C-alpha cells in the first residue's frame, strides 16, 4: 500500500472502533531509544524514516511531529504523502495533545503499549483517550517479526557484580518501600537495558544495543523473565536456572500481572500503559526506578573495563586517521562518507572484545557535518576529497565497555579563519568542562554553561545537549544524568559516565564537534576551601588526539595548552604499546607538544 492508502485504511478502522483521531508514536513497548524494526509503526505508516516522530491521523488530516534534527529529511520523505509536517522544535508549534484538544471532537485512540504511564496520564488530562491497537491488523504484510536472537550471559568478570547481589539490592529497596511488610509485592521492569543490567544478560535484538526483548517481574521470593522460548539455548537456560530465574512466554506478562496481589511497583516513565492497566487485583504504586539510578553509577570493574575499551577504540581511530591521511586518496582512489564509515568499522573489528558499533557512525563531510544527526547511506553520501572539514562521530560496543567519540579533522587545503575560530571555541569549552571541579550535589545543568561560555561571548551556540550518560556495554545514551540546559534534578555522582561534546554548526559550510567520555571522580579539597563539602572532578576516559592544526593559538590560554599537552602525552603513552612502529610514529606526530613559540 502507498502511504495514502495506509492512512485511508486506518481511517476505516478508526470509524469501526469509534475514535475520531489515532496517534502512532515512534516508540516500542519498552521505552527504548533504539527499537527492533518490528515496532517501526510510525515509519511504516508515514514513510518517514527518522528515529523520532509521531503521526496523528484524523478523518480529514494527517500530521507528523518531529524535531529540528529531521526537518530536512521529513520534508523530503513526506512529499506527496498527504502528511503535513509539524515542526515541534519551533516555538509556535503546538504540542500534540494541545492540537488534538483544539481540533478533535471525540475520542482519541492510542496503543497503550506505545505510551508510558506518565505520558498517557498527562494526555488524558487534556483529551479523551481510548486504548486500542489499530496498526496490528493493518500491518500484516512484510512486518518484521520480533527478533529471535539468543540470550547470552554477561560474566561478573565484566559487570563487576553477580546477579545474586543485584537482586538482593533491589529486594532490599522494595522491602523498604513496601508499606505492609506482611503483604506480597512485585516490581515490573520493562526497560531492556535495566533487565540486561539486573540479570547480567545480553543479546542482539536491537541494533547498537546488546539487549534482549523481554519483561521481568521481581518478587520477594521469585524473579520471572518473560521471553520467547526460542531465544533460549541450553547454555542460556542453564544460566537462568542456576540463578533461580523463572521463565514464562513474552506475552504472558499481562496475565501474570493481572494475577498479582499486594503492591505492584512501577516506574511511570519507563513502564507502558498496557502493563499498568493489567494491575487489577494489586495496589499500583509509582516509584522511580532504582535500577536506573544504580546502573548509572559504574563500579570499579566497569570503569576499568571502560578504560580497556577506550584503548582498543583509540587504536582503531589512530589506524583510521593514519589511513585517511596517508593512503585513502592515493592512486586516484575515490572515497565517500560511506566508504570512510566502512573503513573505520574494519579497524574496530580488529579490536579485542569488539561486538558492534554503539550507534550509527556519523561521517559528515563539509556542509553535511552541520546536520547534527546526519546519516549517510551507500546511495546518498558525499564524495570526500583531501580538502575541507570532516566530522566523525562514532563509537563501539566492547564486552569491556561502550565508547562514543567525535573528532573534527581538516583534510587539506587553505583553512578559513572562521573555521579555526569555531574549532577553538569548541575546544576551549570542551576543555573547560573536562577540567571542572564542583561540590557534591551539583547537577549537570549547572555545568552546561562552562562548555558554552566562549562561543556565547561570540554570539554562537548549539541546540543539542552538551553531555549524555553512557552505559557499560549497554546503551550509548542512558540516564538519569546529563549535561544540558534542561533542569534535570539528578546530581552528578562518582561513577557516572557522561559525554563532553560542544559543537558549532554552519549551514552548508561545516560542522565542528569535539567529544570525549568523562567520568565523575572524587577531587581533593583545596587549601582555600571554606566548607566541608565533598568535591568532585572529571577523569577523561577517551584516548584520541585532537587536530591541533585547526587551533587558533592566539585564543588559547597557558592552562588550556598545558591540559592539551598533558592529554596528548597520556594518549601516546597508553596507545603506543598497542601499535606498530609506523603507527607509533604517526601518533607521536599527532600528539606532539605545542611548543612555547606556538603559544599566544
């Protein structure tokens, strides 16, 4: 069917089910950032392939809300579809429930599996909602099945804590939250990364995320994993049996929840409305997921694993940039953004314990680098020449940990002075955040301006967050911590891993972003301290050189150059033993100290 035909079929189903509008969000039942293609309902209906979007269909209109990252893409993909683009990042764009309240008389249908309890409740305050799945019976041809990849155990040698210990920790917290100590209780866990962390399991169900599609219900004396039996081979079943984990079919979770009594705990931001509606006998009690909080604070084993992964990643990037500079364009070879992505993947594959990328690599040449979430394909990618600017944002999933790094490199030719100033504004902000000292209790939004201060002075800024949380051999993006302007109440804690990635983007010219991963560590109190506060700082985990040829030295301070030189000394020291002689010589040149005469 064409997009127009799909929308007409949906309208017919809407009439049968008595709804005046139907909403199809780009979500899955597990509140995932990255989803299995089985749940690409928004993409199937609209033809828009962006990762973020929501379609609203009424009897006479069809609209798609998406943010500024996808305006250009949506404008192209929605052409002739009959779907109107709603630019949700624009200040005058109404929210979906506001628009529905103003334009729709009657009931709005939604699939409750695709809405969190919190979002469903917020919408219900403004509009009449009906829980109904209308896409299931429409999308019958060529719908991808739920993945059947095998579950595998993740050793405590990598995770740093046994399943027994994690379950005991969660049960202790539930015991404390349970008002009636004699009554039964249960905790619903639906976020895939939380399940993977809690049970020390991993899988291949979602691209870039080593998770397993499943649900968990944790009780005082039982832990039940709801999963397709085809995903369990003998080693996986033995692992679950050894850890006392009961298995039931994936879809059985709803009936199981209906049978529960006592108190059922759930996180309304991560549990879907359909699971909540299944709580019929028990008392439902909302709590913030303690797994989310505990998972974000990496233990010593996880942090050491991250350092190992960073060395492997740094080696791959060193080899890639050496190839790019010395071999990529020899003998008349043609390179594209896509071939660069493939070559970087080849180098990462050489790394010990490498599993897959942690997200789709962004290789943005010249103006494409200014598209923040640019995505090249074999069919649609720019030819890369040995001149101009390349933004490369990539990462790897290793058994040891997860990496995410952005470097912006000058490939050759005359450097515009504006490009050097932009690069230096970004680098100065990047260093300022990396060098931050702050008292315990500080939130990420309180540090955000450190990365923006220099570009703000020049009247420049960027729209994306400065830093996101990062998982340990899990999602490249995780919460609850971040560094951005939003008023996130979560204080930064020792063991949190975040990105440090300010940027400047000039349409049709270039994009410049510099990103390392950093982790929160204790800092010594200074002699001048006036309080007994605990102080924190950041340790930089990422190991890769910067393009110093793009730095406008007159804008740099002595302290910033000293930091840069010290970082490059460390990069060389940690990576050199893993490289051959030619690679070491290349890295030595790139990590060469900025000498006194080069300084301002």
